[in-house]
């Protein structure tokens, strides 16, 4: 049984990765309904939180149906991070996660995200103080290192564990790689196999099929998998992995009706959360993946992503269901 603090997660939990502009409450709800064991918010700027920036504060919204849910924050200033912990606690998440892995330049240039991999002592100090500052379990998401020549993830994980984190998720690339090349899970397995490690070690990066998840579990011996890009437009991925684990066979792909239903629910929840304007705008990015593989779909997708009226989008969903009723997904 894998646990984070007192939270029991089963034998090989599947975690929805924190993804900017993706893992918002509507998408998290869909992933939770389709088998995700833990979900994480989009990453939230500690500086934005302490300035009461509207966009950062809205990302604190969590709902009972999501639990267990972690709120992820990033920053490099100790005072700001500690003040943001106090703000985050008011939302009553189950977990506080620290982002030490985001490779995006605007984050890294401030010494946050993966930028802190250049200053491991600061990384450890900041984590230690945050653990002391909250009663909630603190977890960390990070990368192998800044670049290939500075990979010290075994030492880093050990030091973070020693200051009290409850689990660590490791993306199998360096910051220098961004999202290019293949993720290397061997260093993550080396962290797990370190006899001093006793907290859960989750793997992240390129878990894009049930077979890859099984490989991470059985060949690399990790405690769970954190799923990112494979879930975008495919919230069913979590149950697909679990079905494969249980049967050794692939679950049938979601039908057109199931895809339309998911897209409709996604839009409904997004509008309920952010209103009819932002709710429509922020759901657009998902339609391409929901309906991926349907031939001659471009006119319908164009309508979905250019129409501002929710009722017209719902009507397009109905039209898709009727027009492509005989299409079967491979």
C-alpha cells in the first residue's frame, strides 16, 4: 500500500500531473471519474498568491469530488513561499506540492521551478522550512537535474526526504532537455533502490501507454506513475492503465458517444467554474484530442474553437454525434 502521509493510495497509484492551463477543476474531475488516484492543480505562483493576483487565487479552487487533491506552488523566495503555504492551507487541500521541475524560461529565470536545481542547498532549505510550516504532507516534483553533467537526483531525493517530504515525483529529463528526447527512468529507479529511501518515488515522463506504465511498475520498481500529456483529451487513460494491469488486455477505446459526453461535461463544468466567456475559451484546447482520429473533422473542430456561444458548441456536439455515428475508433 502506497501512502502519502496518512492518505492511502493503493498499490500503484496513478497521479494526474500538474499542468499549466490543463489540470483545472473541470479536467481534474473528469480524470478522477476515470481512475486517477491523486490529482494536482496547475502550478501556482507564490508571488501571485501573496499579491492576491486573481488568476493565482482562482487556481486554489478545489472540490470534494477531487480528493485526494494536491495544490502545487512554485517560487524561490523563502518568505513568499511560507506566506503562500498559509494561503493554500485555507483551501484545505490534502497535499501541498512544490514545483522544482518546471523548465519554462519565465519561471526558471527567477530561480524557481527547475531553476532551483542550480542551487540544491536553497532547494533543501526552502523545502525544510515549508515542511515545518504546515501540518499537511509536503511532496516535491522535480527533474533529474539541470543538465546531463549535474544529475545528482539520488542525493537530492535523499536530502529532501531527510527534511520531511512525504513523497517525490521525478520527471526523467533534465531541464536542458525540456521535453525533447526520451525520458530516462533509470535514475528514478536508482532513487527508489537507494536503501535509505522510504518515501514513495513516483515516475513521470513518457508514460503514454498502459505498457509503459507496466514497465515503470514491474521493470523499474517505482511506486506509482504521474501522468501528464497522455491524459490531455484522454481522461480515460487512467482506467485504461488499470484495465491493462488487471486483464493484460487493452480496454476498448471510448466511443464517439463517450467522447461527446466528456466534451459536453467538460464545457458545462468549465462554464460553471469560470463563466460563459472564459469557460468557453479555456475548453477549446481539448477538443482536438477528444475527437482525434475522426476523418474530415476539421469543419466541426473549427466551429468548436471559434464559436463563443455555448449553445452553438453543444449543437455542434450533437451534429458530430449524428454525422459520425458509424465511425469506430481504433
